[in-house]
């Protein structure tokens, strides 16, 4: 035992203290990142099972019958098993991948480093947030193993289906209860984490790090934390009300006079639409919780590898804030055909298309950032460029879905599935890949293999477009989503061959991810050792060792420069780090 | 690598445009003028976003190739361009809001216009996993219904037997028959969970919500039989909750009602 240290930042002893119940933001960041990695593998495999069913609906799979003795007892998938895959894939991806990795993972690891802090503001709270989130994941996984299996109502869990218990269908009993508890825990963990991000950003910045000198990534995490703090409590409240409806005899979401499976239900006075308002009041901002950190990482990476200042820094910050704010006023566009007032639908539609303006401005400025640059095509850069391409593709189809009259036809079709998978799914995942290739050397002290990374990029880019563009075509044909089998419908005959194409594309894309995992494992052991600043970047995380020591910096940094000073004329090298002394470089004005 | 990236993005863009263009030919037939108006707005939107798509992907590919890293090249030291940023935002905002307002016109005609005087009203009540269709009969008045009287075989809508208005009512399962050329108002409801009444040929869809009766109006222009898939997840049989919309000549429709009452 060492002598008690005057600061709480002394390095903890023992395996448990260092790697499991650690209060170090870097360890917690890696923990979140690993949790997301586990979740993404499980959720991806679930999607492959769904794709097999959609492409070959009557096929018998003897091997799968052994793995899933209840869901696929005769080798043919049961409809309720298919729907439980739909629910669990969506829930895991949205919460435990798209929310967990960008904020909990990269945000936790990099925010204190980028603002020159030794840790997050509340290290113990940070540890608690992670373990609550991790417990939430375990609870969710348990739903697969209880009587009736996982819930079949989709990740949106609309009542009355979700409020009535197992009478409404298998999985709506114990599985649904576990789902609600998992999401409630996740909400609690996210709120605690958001508080920590806000306190850290506002209170822990080093000398000279004014808000106007924050890297775009830090602005994105800050804005995301504000959104999370306002959105998650609403879902938490909704979840508690739903739990009470199921278990305590209340009727928040269930109206009177319901007859389910021939049985009169003893509820009265509730409104199914109330849940939809609560859910989407959270659910739409959640889209931005998933994508804003990706926007930040993309802005950062494009600037670094274009060797150019970020185009329109102030406009980019303004657009982040505008998207975060407007994101709270558009939730009704998920409900145009729900039975909500047709007047408010028009208001939500116009607000929805207005939110396209800051999003488009960001695209203009990303293009402006690479324009006139001297591009270095690292794997991180390629994934960031891929993010821009996917963000454009997925954003533009939102212009169709944001219109009331087009939702009359396109709502709840595969057009929607294609849209949100491109914008919220793979665009965000591309940003996470970009962030992983970019920050891996800082996190683990070794560089990922660039050659493998580039092949991984090319295969994944082609693969995801081959999966999700055809879904838009099926949507235009009027194919409803969440269908176990579409062969009942003659008007969908032409859509079926596309299911086969999409499934093969999905198998191809999933197989290509093996390259990523091989790269991770190989590089952790054999990758070239990373210097402090392998990318010649400017922000503070690159001023310290890779990986950083326990307290991050040997001396507290002082910031003298804006975050993206690349290729300044007259400077001795093509980048000026934020803490470079001011005298060495003439402060030029743009 | 810059060239490879540019070629990839170019190929993906071209393939996407061709495939989306072809998809238009695969869409279901148009059964009403309103459906035609939805399609017109859809095509206007797809063309607009198609132009923006090609422009943005094109610039991305071109810049990646044009500014690929070379020894001796120096990146421009610029921090932005206010006029470009404000100007592009204004143009994009005007285009987007114009589309939203145009899109709302079709919506307003459907949901906010007064019903025509000779409108035929039909109640359609969803349940796991079927549609109960309720006609008011010659008196034009729907009989009262009571959930405690539901019986899957003999009385699926729980009609009260001693209500005179209900005696001439007609109840069918999964088939909504309507006369051609006459305005129809469906009053949509549900006995249990959410469902959604979706007629691809009419380009309309409306969720059914227990506790609410939601109107949905249309006028079918020609006769035929059209599929009605359920479009809101309602349980394990969601995919097989299939209705049929039969559009009949006026005399055929009258005869059909008589025949249904007899059964």
C-alpha cells in the first residue's frame, strides 16, 4: 500500500479497481465502447436471422432449429419469434449501440482529454452510469430466456399491445416487463451521464479553453448531453406509467371496452396516443442523440485529414444547437396517420422540413472543408467521407417522409426502414468506425492496420447501399414493415426478389465486418506503436502520450489557439496545436 | 484512393438514381384522384431530392478526387464563407418549406374538407387479426353496440339486439365493398390493439385506435378488387391481417348488400 495521496486521482490498485469498478473516464469509456461492441454483434446477428426469414419465408433450417428450439422448433421460424427479433434488434441498436458508443464510449474517453481536464466532473457518478447501463443490457438479454420469449411489439412498444400482458401475444408477458425495466434503467444511466458531461464541459475546461475554442466534437457531446437530459426523463416517465398499467391496474394508455382474445379487458379511460406522444417526445431527439456525436467526429476528422480549418466553425456550432433545439418540436411527424389532429400534423410537417436547413448547412460546410484541401485518405478519413455521403442520402429521403400527404402512402413501409437505417443506423455507424480508426491509437497505444481498414471501408460502403437502397424501392411498392411474410399479397410479388437481393447484401456486409474484428485483435497485439500525435492533429488529446497516463497530462495544459489551425501561411509546420505557445506563431486573421 | 472513392460514390449514385426511377413503374395502380395527387407530390419530391442527391454526392466525389493529397500541394487557409453559408441555407429552406406546404394541400383536401352530401358511411373495426365491416342498412343508422355482447361467431360487433336501428345492419368480415364513383367515408375503430387500414391503390393509410372513431374518405374511380394490408404492428398475425376493398357498380353493390344480409 502506498501512502494516502492528497488527490483523489491516485492510480487505483488491483485488477477490480483498475479495470472493472474504475472511476477513470478512460477505462469507463473503453467499457462503454466494449458494451456497444457486444451489443452490435448480437443485434447484427439478429438482423441476419430476420433477413433469412424475409428472403426465404418457407425454408426449413435444421441447424437453426437446434439453436432456437422454441422460436424455430421445426426449423421454420415462428411469426412471434420473427417479431421478437425485430423488437430486440431495434432496441439494442438504438439504445445500446447508437446511444452508448458515441457518448458513453468516445465521449467519456475524449471529452476530458480534449478540454484539458484530468477526469470527468463526477468520476464515481460516471462509474455508476456505466454499471446501470450494463445492468440494463443484461436485463434486456434476459427477455430472450423467459416464458413467451422477448416482446414482439417493436422498439416503439405501442400500447395497447404492450400494456395488456401475455393475452396480447407471446413475449408480451414477462419479456415485455423486462424490456420496460431495461429501458427505465437505461434512461436513469443516461440522465446521470448527461449531467456529468454538462458539468465537465462547463466546469472543467483548462486555462484558455473558452467555449469558442472547443473542438466540434466537444460541442457535439455537450449539445447531445442537453438533449439527453431533457428527453430521457420523459421516456422514463412513460415506461413507469406503462409498467403501472401492466401490473398495478392503472389505465394511462388503455381505453375502456377492449376485447382481446374474446375477453373483456378491465381498463377504462386511457389513451394509446398518449404513449406515442411521450415516446416520440423522447424518440425523435434520440435520433439526434445518436447522430450529433457522429457529426462532431466527422467535422473533426475531415478537418484533420484535409489539413484545412473547419469550414464555418461558428455556423457548425450554431447548426448543432439549432438541430438540438428544433429536434424537440418535430416528434409529431412520427404520428401523422396515428389519429392525431390533422391540423397539428401540418405544423409538425413544416417544422420537420425546417430542421432540414441546419442539417443541409452542415453538409455544405463539410464539402467546404474538403474543398481546396490536401486530403490524406486514411481509413478514418474514408469513413468520415462515407458518413457525409450516407447523411446526404438518408437526410434527403426525410424530405419525402416529413410531408403529411406522402406519409399517407409511405408511413410504416420499407421506405421508412431504408430511410432511418441509412441516416440513424449506418451513417452513425460510419462515424463510429471513423472515430475508432482515428482514436484507437490514443485509446490503446497502437495503430490499426490501414490496409485492412481500407478494404473494410470499401466493402462496407458498397454493402450498406446494396442493403438499404432496395428497401426504398420496396417502400415505393407499398411494402409494409414488420411483416413476417409478404407472400399473402399479390401486389407485393415484385418486391420479393428484392428481399433476396437485400439478404445476400446483408450477409456480405456482415461477413465484411470480420475484417474489422480481425484488425482490432491483431492491432491490439501487433499494431505499430502510436506516437503521441500520429495524425499531426491540433486538439489536446494529441498532446499527451498514447495511451494517456492516469491523470491524462503531466502538467495542466494551457490553450492559446483555435482548434482547427491547419496550413496557416508562414507557420513552420502545417498544424498549430491548441497549446502551442503563442509567440512561435503569428496570429493570422482569416 | 481519392480516385477509387470518387468512382465508388459515382457508381452508387448512378445506380441509386436508375433503381429509384424504375421503381415508379412498379407502384400499385391509382384508384382515385386523391391517389393521383399524392403520386404527383411524391414524384415532384423525388425529383427535387434526386437533383440535390446527385449534386451533393457529385461534389463529394469530385472534391475527393480533385483535392487528393499530393506532395507540394498546400491546403487553402480559409475559415468559411458567410455569404455561401447563409445563401445556401436560404435557398434550401425555401425549397423545403415550399414542398411541405404543397404536401399539406393534398392532406387538407383529405382530412379537412367537408364530406359530400351523398357520402356512404361504413364502420370498419379492426381486431387481432381481421377487419369487421359494418353497414347501416336501408335506414342509414348504425345500431348501438356493447362490448359485453361481443361473440366471435354470432355477434362480432356486439350489436344490441333490442335496438331497432341495428336490425337492418349488415356485418361482413374482411371485405369492404363500395360503389364506384360515390364518395365513401370509413369510420375506423379497433376492438383491441392498434391496427392500420392501408389501401395502396388509394395511397391512403389510417391507424385504427381503440376508443376513437377516425374518418377516412375516398372516391374510387373504377371497379376491381384491391388488397388492404394491415400497416400497424398488431401482434404475431400482423402479416396475415388482410382485407379486401371491392369496388362494384352501383347495382352490383346493392345486390351484394342484399346477399350479405341474407347470409
